[in-house]
């Protein structure tokens, strides 16, 4: 899910950052600060892809731990 948010730096300066998340609740996110030319589409697409992959792996890890834990009992 693509989203731009404002981040506040230590000294109070606000800057736009790109926030890449997945639709999964409480999944990891990627925060990309803007460089001089902004955050180009290719980098945003890559961040979105990685965020979705992280969410999927987290879900799979949870299921593996749950299923293995139940099988061991």
C-alpha cells in the first residue's frame, strides 16, 4: 500500500517520507526518506514489493511456529 507521510527530524524540520506497508495488520513497514530528486517510482515499487514479502514471511513464520508447536504436544 503506497503512502506518503510527514516525518519530523530531531531539530523540528518536517520532511516527506514514503511509507511502504502491506495490507496485513502489524506487518513490518519500510520508510524511505526523500532524496534530492524525490523517491522514484522504481524505488517505491521495490519498497512495496519488499514490504509485501516481509508480511508474507512473517505470516508463514507464525503459521510454522504454531503448527510445529501443536504437533510437538
